[in-house]
């Protein structure tokens, strides 16, 4: 939905990917943002690991993305029960100059070049992407949870969403994790985790217990 600036109480739909029959729903929009310098360029992400770019000058109601950023399934030689959940993108941000896009899924950060749609520029390796072809620099994010996916799925933590951000110069990236941790990653150095005392009601996964009991 987008606001009508002269009429702030009015909204209109520009993108709707819902099928006519909701029983056939296989994908939802998870986040959306505008290009930092080209206000007509809109990007949204989906639960199937897609980032879609639209040019709002082409149509008031957008049907198909002008550009589709997605890692091909063939890039993952092996798949398992949690594969589709782990590829769901919870957040994505343009870098300030608009050349790159940083995306966040449950176990990783990925850096994309807007001129290259078929694969990220840099991919963090973990249990799910260690065999990803053409992977570059490692940006590990909460990989200590990779051995506890059944438990995380059982208590719905596997569906938690995390945001990400890029520094003004586009050389450092930040994202959140459990236990009030913030992970800061540089392209040229190891990640640094900054923590704060967890809230009493916060679900902590810093050292998950394999036994849900």
C-alpha cells in the first residue's frame, strides 16, 4: 500500500501478489523500500527468497517485476525440509549510493549488485550455503543455530524476522540477533557482536538447548 500525499488518509494498492484462491498462496511480501536516489524505483522482498525491483513510471499497478533477484535452486545441490524457510528474506536495504542491496535471511547476510540478478556479490557461508557455487567472502550470522533447526521450527522461532542496515559508505553492515545482540560486519574484517542485557521476557537463543523440554 502507498499513501496519497495530498490526502494522507487515502491509500491505494500498487502491488498485490495474492492469488484469487488463497488456498494457493505460496509467497508473501516481507519488506519493501525505495531506491535512495531514484524515487520511482521500488523494491520488495518475498518469503521465497526473491527481491523484486519495479519502476513506478511504467504503471500505477504493478503486475510483474521489472527485475527479479534470486539465487537459482540449482546453486544449492542439496535441499532439506527447512530450505524454503531459510531462504525467506526478512529485510533488504539499498546502500546509500544505490549500487548494492543488502538482504537478510534467517542465517545470513547477502550483498547484491543491482546490475547482477542471478547471484549475490558476497555470500556468508553456513550449513545451508557451504556448497553454493561461486560463493565469495564469509559473513556468518548466528550459525550456531544451524544444528537446532528442528527445535527452532517447533517453537516457531525459525520464522523470526531480523532487520539489516548498511553504513553511509557501504563498507559495513549491521543486523540483529537474539539476546539483544547486534552484529556488525565489515567487508575486510571479521564480524563484531555487540550485546546488551536481555529483557526479562526476551526469547534467548545464544546457547540453544537441543531438548525443547
